[in-house]
C-alpha cells in the first residue's frame, strides 16, 4: 500500500476509536479527520468538500423541514389521540403502539416520531396501570424497523442512495425499491416484539414514577414574619450558597416566584422550597428566621401558571456532561432549577449540586412557562416534556402538512421528479403555506447529523482515492474464499457492529467504498452489498448509544444496558437472517 493509504487507514482507526470511547461530537471528529487528510495531501479541497454538494445530504436537509411541519402542526398528535385508546390487555396496547409507529417511520425520520410519542406513552401507561418500560424500548425498535421500508425512513438510506447516484448513476434506487426486503424485515421484527420481545422486557421503574412524590427530594420552610429575614434578599439571608441544597421557588400569597434570583426580597410567611438532601434539613433548622412549613400539601403539587415542572432527558451533546450541576451554573444558563436526577430508573441520591451529569440522565426541572418552547429544539436535551402535561393540541393545518408529505412521496415514487426535487418542493410548500415557520424549519434541521454526513464523504473519498479501500477489500476477500454469500454476511456483520458503537451514517458512508471495492474485485454486482449496508446500518438494537431513539427512551424507561442486549440481541439476529436471505433474491449477485 502507498503512504497515503496507510495514513488514511490510521486516521479511520483513530476516528472510530474516538467516536466509540469519547464524548467528542461525531461531527467534530469527522471534520477534524478531513482537515488532517487535507493537510497531509491525501485528498484535495474538492474531495474534502464533496459531501457538502451531495444530493443525499440536501435531500436529508429538506426532509427535516417536512418533518418539522408535521411536528409544528401537531400531525403526529392526531394519530396518537385516535389510535392509542384504552386496550384491554398489554399485548393489545403494544399492538396499538407499534403498528402505527412502524408505519409512520417509513415516511418520516424516526427521531421526531419517537420524541412526540414518549410523553404520550408515559401518560398512557399510567392510565393503563402498566410500567412505561413495557412500551418505550419497543417504541424505539419499531421506529427503527419502520425506517427500513423506504428511502425516506432514515437519513442513512438517503445518504447511501446519494453515494450510489454519485458513483453509479445508472443504479439509482426508487423510493420503495428496498421495501421488498424492508417490509418483511419490519413485519418479522414487529411480530417478534409483540410475541417474544415483551416477555424479555424487564419491569423497570420509570423516571416519572421516581418523581411522583415531591416530598422525597424537596424541603419546605417558612419565613418567620417576626424574624430577621423579612425584607432581606436571598443573598443577604445566606440562602444562596448552601452546601447540600438550594432555593428553588418561593410561594407567596397564592402565587409562586420560580427560579429564584439572588436579589429576590423575602417577606413574612413566604414558603420556601429547597431541593437537596435530607441532611440539608438539619442545616435549615439552624438558620434563624426560618421555621418548618406546617401546610399539608406540598408546594410542588400545586398548579401555578408561573411555574412548570418539566422532565428533560440529557443529550450526549449537552455541554454539562461530566460537570457538576452547581459548578456548571445550570440554573443561570437555562433559567431552570434541577429538583432531582434519575439514572437507570432510580433517583441519584446525595448532594444534588455535586452530581455529574451523564447522557440519558432524566432531570426533573422547575422552570418558567417559556422554558419548554425555548429549549424544545435544544441540542442539550433529547426530550423535554411537561410533567402531567397533555399532548400538544391538534392544529387545523395538520391535514395540509400530511398532504404535502404524501405529495412528495407520490412525486418521487411515480418518477415525476427526483427525490431531491420533490423534497425541495415539499419543504418550500410547507413554509409558504404556514405549516412550518422559517425559524422552525431552521431549528428542525439537525446540523450535527448534516455535518457528520458531509464530513463522512471526505473520509470515504480518502479511502477510495488513496487505494486504502481496495487494499482493505482485497485483504477481506481472503477470508471469504471467493464466495459472494460469505462476503455479503461479512459486510452485514461489520456494519452492524460498527453502527452499535458509532453513528449509523458514519458507519455506512465510510464502509461504502470498501464494500463496493470488494464486490468489484470479486466480479459481482455491487447492489446486494449496498443494500446490506443500508439494512445493517439500521440494525441498532444492541446498545442505547447505537441510535438516538434508543438513547431517548433509555432514561425515561429506566433501562439498563443488559435490557438492550436481552431484547435487541435476538432482534439483531432475526432481522439479519431475513435480510441476508432476501437481499440476493431481489438483487442477484
């Protein structure tokens, strides 16, 4: 191999190691790799920037706008409202949940579908008297399975098809070409979840159950009207920098002062709500001017229009990951106070301010009403939902948003125009008709995913142009003994393992040139191997970090890693068997 090939392989190894072992953003890792390869002269500027002009990337971007229009108009809420209902059994409940989710995910990116369903499922499970853990993991898996039905189902399918069009224009795939394999895979997967998977699901306590009793994580005191604290600020009263607790809100005369600032003046009979440990209560008892609250009902159980109790799932992109809550100035940045932290279905005990946040932690926050709208699209949180809040209302333009999406699907399916053109037209129609504002369209685009995809193209170009892809493919052929069947199985296993550790888009784009080179060297069609990359990249059932929807349900469901292995392991094997049997039948070697 040439020096460039060795350099490229070394960079790829470092990239996968960093993605699997660190919390550095995937987009930053891949952009850094492209910069290194460009600096070393392995690729030229045109190759480094090729991903930013790929049709697959722009199709994904415009599809994000279409998804945003469905979400903004309450389009998915409409389905939730009329489909979930009150089933007579757990099996019936799972059937009502999984079938529509798998169907919708064939046409919409599954991340917003799952994000919309989670709050509804949490409330629904409470009404049914069943643990939310019985529904949330199947919800995520069903959305992933549904994404294999069409090219619109996941960004990975669109990106791989974009690569195919770029390098082999005559082999471009239609919108539903992969449905010949995707529909059987989805059907078998959903049947497994309904028949066998539910027996493998553990009974886990959800974050909602942990947060049910506010008295367990709050301490309430009253300001003595005859004491020295009256008319003093929170800072002057010494309540700003307590060791094991902090002041969350003040109830005063039937109203509430939420997210209390240091300059807030205390009044007699103010009811102060502190979050922290029981040991902190001893500290409060010793402060002159405070006395225990004798009112029966907890302040947090009351409904105030100035205050919202919110559950937020921490994203792996959150800037506070690894930091202590107090040191990171969480309240100052977000305008919300952390009342409790749930991890693995259990509340994290101890000094709240000293807890180091981890991905998928569920936070119970006390915030002002604008917080939900302001941070609903924040990259720091995977999910934000109001505690005991109802689903978002159905708006009058939901039907129009669905009609635009249906029009995009029909235009692309019938070949009237390319998928990119149809998605572009649909995005424009969504904005012009008011289904989605320009601001919502911008917020709806996941720039991290788009940057990851674009940078992956640069790394893929380096593998191809340096000869590293051919060399790696040639080495791999030695293990398959010239058998196209063994190569197909090897490709599937390799990509499926990678996608369990790193982002599925990166796994697909980086392995694409290696896989196609191996097929060409073997003298067979590349199509079965390209389709295998699509399906294997979507087989993210083994770990919570394998796919974003898995991470979204991890905290609210109170799951452990072994739960994904127990339920997702057999599902991985089952979907692999179905795909590997059907792919060569539809796309012969």
